[in-house]
C-alpha cells in the first residue's frame, strides 16, 4: 500500500481562467477608450492645421498674382492654356509718370541741363524727354547692356496684336516701346533717355510707363505646381514651352486644379482677371481633402 505522502498530486492545467480573461478584456477596453480619447483630438488638430495651411498657401498665391496684375502695364495681360497647363503673363511696371507735351518758344529739344524744356516728339524719332514733376522709384530704374535686359519705356499700350501700340510687338526697341539708356532726377522733374524710336500714338493723358519686363504664372496640375517666372525676354507670342533666360520661383505645391481667365473689356478702361486655384492633400485617415479659392482682380487698362 502506497503511503499518502508519496502519492503524486495531479498537475495543474496550463491556461487562462475565465476571470483572468474578463479582467484582460476590461483592461484592453479601458486602454482603447483612453487611446481613442487622446488620439482622435490629435488627429483632428493635425488635419485642421493641414487644411488651414493649405488655405493660407492658396490665398497667398492668389494674392501674389493679384498684386502683380495691379502693377501690370495697361492692356498687357494675356492668358492661354496648353496641354492642360494654364499660363498668365503681364508686363510689370516699375514706375511711370507724365511726359512733357507742350513748351514755350524758347524751348529746345536737346534734353540737356536741368530745365523743363524738352517734350516727347511724336513727329520724328526722339531719344529723351523731361517729365512733369518727379516720378516715384526713379532710383530703382535698371539700365541693361543687352537688348532684352534692363527696363523699357512704353507709351500708349493697347491690346496685344494692335500694330505700333503693342509692347509685346518687339523684343527690344520698336513700336510703342524703347530700351531705356538713362533716368536722371532733377529738382521738380526727371530726364528719361532711351534708344531712338518714333512713337506712333500719343497717350490721351500724356502718360508713360517704365516696365521691368514680363512676368508669367504657370499652373501645372499634373506636376502639382504653381510657378512664377520673370526676367526672360519679351516675345510677340505668349511663351508656353520655353522661356529665354530669367528666373523662377515655386509659389505653391499640391496643386490639383486651376484656371486663369481675362476679360479686357469688362468696363470702360478696366479689365477683369479671374483666378481659380485648387490645392489637395491627404488627411491622416488617408482621405483626399481639397481647398478651392476664387479671386477676381480689376485691372486698369487706361494707357
């Protein structure tokens, strides 16, 4: 007979009891609820911040375009679309003023000295004139050595395609545009010198503009970019595939759609440019979110 003290105890079965399982499920539920309460606000904040940043980017881009449009040479805005890419171009004004159009009997056409005695001649080629009063930002006027760099003098600019009144007509001097050679400030007047040119039309308000060159905005939804280009050569046809020289800057990314339209005759002496821009991103949950903004800009077309 076996002694009770030598009797072997049955081995305890390995596993989890019902009570342990219930406790584990309860703890997991509590931890999950805490995680949801913590993670969901964070994800919402991140998504809200992304949407706000997207809106700011689109708004800043459209305002930048609008600023350049307001500084554009009258009747110089042109838009086109090629291969799904939208292009907007203008000639950016650096400064401007009024030229002398009347004189007294003692006047000369030498444009020398500091006297208000030289007018802009439309009957023959001229090379300089005096202004009515001082013009703003004359110290910022740029004189370039090449035919396509530096600033240009423009008098009475009309819509692109108007013979002898289209600043895009020639790359350098010709028509209503001439390459600047000097801009000198005097007391109460300035002297503007330029390459010899015969201007065809007088401005009704005797206005002249000094432009620093063309600026283009290129919106490419396939590449997701909005780009600003400047400093390239003036061309008779609006450039799309290539830009000769110049610089570029990326204005916005995540671009999924855009359109530029321009009505040159929305009212007397004014045009209307409409800009639509859509930016898209992916939310923290993997959904696509978009921000679409629309901007309309009145453009002065008084030459």
